[in-house]
């Protein structure tokens, strides 16, 4: 059996070559284009460590080698913790790029749009079925105290936090608009403005009509006339928890609720919905008009009148349209 000779210099060179090869493998792989063919969204859970994140990204096909991610994070990446959340990884992102993205905290921005005129109950239903939001709803402010608009959020944000943002936005909006209101309005407080804005919001979906309808209601309040708004009757019957699902009856118009403006004088005790900015602005700066009445005109808008006689003609025209539609439906 021959002898084995160890040559120290050769061993050193071999070790150096191996180390150099490993370093090249790491650095080149760290910056190389990744295998992802198209953008992908991935959720990094809270509490996930480097190893778990690396394995998740490799399993998803975002990075080619979990080991390069782990060693690259330790030896090559800039200092900084990686944050949990929902991330959109662009196609071909490198391992280095993936780590930078996770360190940046630039999570996917989701959005939720709450339509003007929704009740608290309806807003709660939207929040409950919105993916990405978490937790219980918590307490709601009084009806009308939430501002309907589009809100952005991140995966994992709480429903209670969205409600708080809506309430804050509503408070700030009224604080900004109230001082710039028109002079000599029959409404005297921001709370009254909110009630009337909720009625205007429910009366029309036509943006160009809001200020005119607000003007009609202001005129009726000045004259001590009842507002006679159908949406207030409906809210008195449903409290915003359901759709009435049928036309109002004469019995409904006589219903004994504090919201029935065919029965009560002045404004209801509280809003009947959550009005948007445009409805609030219409109430605070209404159109100058002599109109006292309006009724649907069959086009989605309304026909206005200054006198009861004119209003009766408009009502007759609307009833004719309703009859024709019923006949067509039969």
C-alpha cells in the first residue's frame, strides 16, 4: 500500500477555490433574474422568520433557491427587518430585489368603495364581506356620521380601523364646509345640515339635481311646510336595516314614526343615511329657486314646480308613466 502525502499549499489552494466558488454562487445567484414569469401576490404572515420566508418564496416560484435567499439576507443584504404583509412580486424579480421589497414594507394597497347614501347597517355588511379586512366591526357612530368614499387599506387592517377613518373623515369634512355655508339658511347647526343632506342624498342620484332639491327643502322649511320626503318614511319603517321592497302605501305615509316627514314638521331627529360630500355641499349652498315641489319624471330625474297646481300636473304625468310601465311588464 502506497503512502498518502499531504501538501499544505495544495490544500490551501483547494479550500480557497472552493470558497471562491461558493462566494461566486451566492453573489451571482443573489442578483440574477428570478424564475417568476408574471407578477405574483404573496402574503408574508406575521412572525415569519427568514427561513420560513425563503421557503415560501421558493415554493411559490418567486425565487430559485431558498439557500441563496437565506445566506444573501445574512451576508449581502442591507440591514433591515423584513415586514409581514401582502406583497406584489414583479416578474423575474431577483432574490436581492425580493429582500429589498420585503424590507421596504411596500405592501399591496387594497381599496373599498362605500357608496353615498348607505345606512350604517349596509356599510357594516360591505365591511363584513370585504376580503383582507380582519376583526369585529366594533361600535358604530350614530347614523350619518360616516363619510362614504373610497378608502385604501392593507391586508390585515381591521374593520374597526376603517370605521374610525370614515368617522374622522366625516367630522373633518363638516368642519371644513360648515363655515363656508350660504347666509340665512333655515338650518342652524351642522347636525341639522347632516340630517337634510341625508334626505337629499336619498332623494336623487342625479348630481345636477342635488342643489335644486336642497333648495326646495330649504324653501319648505322656511314656510313651515312639511318636507314630505318618501325616503324618510321608508327609513322610519326599516331603520336602514332592509330594503322596503314595495311601493309606499297611504297607510305608510300616515305611519307614526319620528322620521315620517309627512306627519312631523321640520327635520327628522337624525340622518336617514350617510351622505356624501356633494349632498352636504348642496345643502350648505343650495340653488336659489322658488320651487316647492318635485316628483319623478320617468327619466331618473325629477320634475319641479313652484305651485301645487303645477305639481299636480307633474304627478299626473308620472302616474301615467307608471301605468304604462306596469302594462308593459304584464
